[in-house]
């Protein structure tokens, strides 16, 4: 009996090893361990054994059952795993193939720069004013302390439509338009982005149409040092924390004193290079303290309030920031140009 | 303004400052130095030579063999081809080993068999611009007129060791358009004293008034006029020092008298004019307005027609000069001139500006008058010129000046408090520092307890109000020393307006849909203005356009977007998707109505994923989908409708008018094939809408809708209708008939062809019914659905497709 069991075990294990499908494994299980299988038969015949032999034999039967059953399970697991592997192998794809493009456009670089500047000044409590592109001579010039025969009008040769109306040469007319509405009650904190126009022949550095962002702050105790502080945070946020600024005296009819702001060159850090023409500094914008005549004409009392104003060119800032070499690119709209501004 | 370092050194001690250092300080002080230029363009080894002999080359007609003393033991032989070379001249010699501009090295050479040890130079070869070379040397070598020593460095004599600062002057700083003004500025910046010329004159017994009878008709036009008379003048070339000064300032030397007037113009900023007294035509000098149509031939030999807006100098009968702008040809100083009438005047700047503009004549003289000259320097300048003419041209100066008007004006008082200066600048500058700054500027002042009353000299007409003094103090105190602070006024919330927020959302929505933003010009051509617009509206046209291409304001964005499409297509970029938001300009009152539009152009492939064999071309529905998506974004999807439309430049079968509520706000469609052909574009779809109408539409606030609590029921229905029937019409009828419980209608198939009668099509809709109160009963659905089927049958004869 003992021998018979050993033989059965060996037979079974051999068949399990040979099995190559789940069905075979199942058949072997039924054949050996099933209710009609030989081992069950042997168990049933154990009643004939002596009381001494019976437990010993019982133990042996159990051991052999367990051995076969374990082996069956192991085989089944192995086969299942192989099947899964086979399937995964079949499903393998070439992950180097290109992904499905997501259709998406992007901002024009000028909008990108303008929105960045807008956000920066919004954060400093400024709001955004917009005004007409066709202006009256009064708002474009006279209200900005540029009377009709002022020599500085030469500086900005303009596109007139009639004697009294023209395409605005700067977004500064919104200074007067905004202040007039407030009847002398400050504070005023605005920036004015928009298109402006000057009689220039289009070339790599000139454009008859371009963008400008004007800034204006009027209130009690607004100082030139505040202008410097505000512009400093603008420069650092726009061009990097390491940027220094310097103010140089300049002249604009609507500010007194007037300044131009330079930033330390972001290309060479101030040692001098081609971007900064060897000076270490790059001119970014003009500004100054609002001229008392401008305040007065717009209904503010220059004895009570002071203000600063500045104006900058998004084209110039974009050209510097991104290294763009020709201002005409902004208006030609080559898709290869615009598409470059889709990343951070 | 070009400022020679060597010249400036005459008035201010510049020792220890290099040109670059000085430039930096001047720039920081408020006058921008745009460039610093070395006149020596890389020259070395050029010395003065004395031509000992000069004979024709035996084998070359145009060459000379010269023996030249260059200060070495032996004279050297040099072959020279210049026509004006002659024995006895002192010339500039580039020795063997010398370097000329452009790194041109001089080597020993043989010319037609004769050895040449160097080169005799023209001024051009030494790097002087042709336009600055005196006529006599224009086509040949340069010859020194002064007493010079062979072997000495020629660069020194030619002022080629100088450096030139180019000042970029803002209109307010006309005071620095002359060397004396620059000297004041540099003296203030460096805090050094300055030394100005004080001309001393020997005058004869004869009086200028015997020669000139002066009358200024209107002293507002001409507040001061002075005529000095100088006799026995010999016209000749100027001495080298004077030539050098003019060349360094970019002015070509002509002859001694003209050069002197130019020199004084540069030094004092005072335009002077020298008339040939004998050619003047009379003793009378009358300054008056020209009569309309009066003519004068100016120095440049051009006949000019004048008007009563112009001020002229006349000899009593006809104009001899346009005041402050240019002299006449008839009275010009010439080689045989012996007596000079020297004009030094102060003309009304507006009149000079007007004449200069009308005649298209801008001269060094008019530029200075226009910007304002120093009234108190007029007489000094004429004395300076007279003195130089006496010294250089051998003239004798007659006693007195024939003059009319006051020679000088008073200084103007302007006051400022130190506290105000600090309040405006945000600084803490002391009274002592303020006083020191006014002293550096050479302004006299009184200080009473911190209030400075400054006597502003007429040389600084830009300073008229106290803020101007704040600037003077600030710029010399140094803006580097002004702290950077944050404003201390009440805080204000910074935020975008609703409209601005919405505009940003429009951009993001369109870009999310795959369109790229463009920015194009507002000015367009007449034909582009009316390309998509009503031809009958008036143009808003520039008074003086620079070109027809940019002469009128646009009324539609599409023409320039189509230009962008053409530009890209010409560069093989054919899959296009662009949009722009910008104002168009419509005639209105004094100012046009500016309306913000949104336009787009799409063409080529819309979707493309090649290795998965996916390609989808742009069609009408791509563009429509974009606008529908935008309508959803702004909560007006129910109110934005499309109606078949006919627009001349668009495809008649593929165009829709876009309405918001009942207002027409724009169009979408395919370009008319003829237009596509004309513009060389492939199938192209466009849209343009009035963005303001969309963004200003009132919409309810976003409100949460309860999530469905009961199941809904969906019924699909395929309706066979006439092929000309628009799906939109069917949908509207279904919508009406379905009632409140029909909550969603989706068109999921449009079919035409096999199994359908000719002229028919099948429209398949999926209808979803829902009751928010309770689970729908079969009864309810059937009732509603039957109404739908009845309605479409009654209205369109629609049959259910079997
Ligand atoms: Zn640099």
C-alpha cells in the first residue's frame, strides 16, 4: 500500500511537470485527487488496516495529497503567469511613436509682455485704464503741457486726421482723461496700455504703430523716491532679482523733473557687452514727476498733490527680454515667430 | 552737438578725466552723451615732411618723384601721384611702417622702377570724412599752411588726437548747443571753475553808423539787431587751429570769414551772418515781414518764394536774407570781398521756425534760433567774431554797432523752498548742499530761512518754475542718491474691469481652441478698408499719409488677417489658425467710434496625427464650433444664433450671419472661391464679430443647477425630410413640441444616399427626456415624444426612417 502510494505520487508529479495548459492541470487534479481517484480509493480501504497502522497510513496519504496539491497549485500559478506575460507581450507598443498633439494656440508676444506688466502693477494696486486711439490735439498734447507751437512736438511727428484730431502718439492722454473725471480727488493709480502711432518709416528698429504702457500715480506726498521704488520692483520682477536700476535726468514736457530709467544689463551683468553697447546699462523707460501744469489743467492742485508718471514700450521690453532683433516681426505675424511664445 | 575734448579743455580743466569718464558724468548729470569717438582711426607713424624736390617720374606721366625731409638724417624718396604736390610744401607723410585707418600698413614699394619709402597723405587717407575736407585739398594731398617742423607728429597738428563727445540734447537744453554752454554744464558737473573768452577789440575812428542806416519795423519780430562793419578784410583760408575746430564739430571749412562766423556760432551759440557790404546794395538795412510772393535766391542758389509769415533782412528794396535761416546769394562773401557787414541779432524763434519749416531749410543757425538763444550773449558774440576777423583776416573794425533794441534782458527770479525740494524728491538735502549746487551752476541766489530765490540767467530759458529748480538740484545731487521707497498714500485695490477680465478669457478660449493671436496695423489702404465693409461709409483718412498703403483707419480686421494668411502661405506654412482682437474705427462725431472686434482666419488642416492616419481639414463647422464655444463661455449660447447670409466676399452657400439676441454682430463663412483665387489662398474660413457686443451682453450670475436625482429616458429618432431643409429648423420645431421634459436634443447623423428617395435626407436626433420631480413614467415620455413626431410630420412632412 505504501509502495502503491509512492508510485502514485511519482506518477502524478511527473504528469504535473509535463502539463502545459490549465486544462491538463485540472484533469490531473481530478484524476489523482478526485472522489474517484486512486488516492481516495486507498483512503477508503484504510478501514481494513490495524489500529496501529491506520494513523501512520493516514498521515502518509495526507502528505501525498498535500504534495500533489501543492505541486498542482504551483503549476497553475506558473501557467497563469505565463499566459499574462504572453498577453502583455502581444500588447506591447512602440512608446517612441509621437503622442497625439493637443491643439492649442498662444498669445502674441506683445500681449504676453503687456499682461505680465499689467499683472505686476495690478499687484501694486494700480488699475488699468484704456482710451481712444484717435485723440484730440488737446488730450494728446495741450493737456500734457505741449501747447501748439511747442518745439518738443517735433519729437513726435504725428498722424493728423483733421487739424484737431490725430492718432495718439502716446497713451499719456489718459492721464488727463482719468484725472478730469475725478474732480481733483485722488489718489490716482493707473497704467494705460495701448497702441500708439508716429510718423516713422518701418524698419528694424522703427514702427509707425507700436505699443505703450503709461503709468500714473497722483496723491498727497507722492515722491520721486516712490517712482524709483515702484520702478525698481518692476525691473526686478520683469528682468530678474539681480537687476539694479538707475535714474538719469532727462526731459519730457509733461514731467518735471524728468528721468530715464536704465537697468543693469541682464546679458553681461554690467560689465559691458553688445546688448548694452558696452555701457553695462540698458535704457528701459522714461518718466518723472507730473508737471504742475498737467495737474492744474486736469483739475488737481499742485500745491496739495504731487504725482509721478512713466511710459514704456512693450516692443522694446520684449525685444530685450527675448532677444528679438527686428521690431517688424511683431507685426508680420509669421506663425513660426508667434508659436515660439507658447512656453514659460 | 559734437563736443571736442581739446576744444572744451580751453574753458574747463579736464585733467584727470578721460573722455569716457567725462561722458559718463555728463550723462548722469542730465545730458546724454550718445557716443565717444576717437578722431584717430588707428593711425601711427605719420609725421610732417618737407618736400625738398619734386620731379616727374620718367616712366609715368601722373607720378612724381619727391625727396622729402621727414626729420631723419637723410631725406627719403617718395613717389606721389597727387596733382597738387609741389616742391617746398609741408605735407603729412606716412613713413615706412606707418599704419593708416583700416589697418593699412605702409611698406617700401617700387613704382615703375622707382623706390618709394612712404606715402604722402590726403586728409581722407587719414580718416577725415570727405565732406569735411576743404575744397582745395579735396582731390589731392593736404598741405600745411602753418610753420611746422619736419619729423614732428602730424596727428597733433591735424587734431587727430582729439576725442569727440556727441551730446543727445533734449529740446529744453538748447543752452548746451554751444561750447560756452557745454562749459557751464561741465563746470557744474565737475564742480570746477570755467574760463570764458573776453574779446578785446581795437576799433577805428570811423563809425558803423556812417555805413549803415538800420530800421527794424517790429521789435516783437526782432527784439535786437546789431550790425558791425569791418573794412580791409582779406579773404583766405583759415589757420589750421580754426580748421581743426570746425572739422571736430563736423563743419567744413570754407574761408576765414565764413569759418569765423561758424566758429562763433559753435562757441557762443549765436548765429551770425556776414554780408559783403559792397554787394549789399545800399546803406539801408531794413528788417520787415516779406510780402506774399516776394522772392529771394538763397546761398544755395535756390529761388525761394516768401510770404508775410516770414521775416527778412532787406536793403530797403529787396530781401538779402531770410532772418535766422539763410542769407541771399547776391550779398554773399566772396574771394574779393573787402568790407563786411556782420549781423548779430535776436530773432523771434517762432518766426524762424515757421520760415525754416515753410522753406524746408534747416541750418545750424535756424536750429539755434528755433530753440532759443542767449539774448545776453548776442553782442559778445559779435565782438568775438570781429576780434577774430581782425586777427585772422586782417580787418579793421569800425567804431560802435549800428543797432536797434535792448542788448540784454534781466535775469528772472524763481523761488524754491528746501523742504519742497525734499518733499518732491523724497530726499534729505541740506540748505548748504542746495546752496552749493546753485553755486556750481553759477546762479546767483538769496536764501531766507531755506527759501532760495534764484536769479536764473537768460542762458537757461528752460528754468521758469520752481519745479525746474528742483530738477537742477536733483540732477546735480544725483538721482543715485535718491532712495527707493514705496508710496505712502492710501492703498487701492488693483483689479481688472469686468470687460478686461472677459477679454482675457476670450483670448484664452480662442487659444485653447487652437488659434494663435496676431497683432496687425490699424492703418490700411482704401481698397482694404472697404474689402469687407460697406463702401458707402466715409473713410477716416489721414491728412498726410506716408503711403496709400497706410492712409485710412480700418473698419474691419479681416483684410490684415488675410494678409497674415498670405504671408504665411507664401512661406509654406499652410495650416493656419489666427485671431486678433482690436479696435475698428467708424465715423462718428469729432472722434470716430472705436469698436473692439474679434476676427479669425483658419485654413488647411485642423487636426493632424499622421502616423495614426488622422487628418481633418478645416471646414465651416470648425469655425462655427469656436464661436459656439465662446458663446458657452460667456453664457449666451441660447442667445447666439446663426442665419444663412449672403456677403459679397464670402461663399454664398457657406456663410452665416451671427446674431446676439436680435442684433447682427458679425459673420462667419468661407472666403468666396474667387477671393481665394485672387489672394492665392486655399480653402479659407473666416469670422469677424463685434466683440464689445458679446462682452457687454448682460448675463445672469453663474448658479448651481441641482444634479439629476432621477433617471432620464432617451429616444432616438431618424427623420426623412427634404434635403434643402435645415437641421436647425427641425431642431427648433422639436424643441417647441417636446415641452419642458425634453431637456436635450442631439443631432447625431445626417444621411443621404442609398435606401433613401432622391432629394431626401435623413436627420437622426437623440432626444433625452427628464423630469426633475420624479421618475418619468412611460406614459409621460410617450406623450411628449408623440407631440414631437406629430409636429415634424405636420411641419415638414417628415417620415420616420424605417
Ligand atoms: Zn551688457
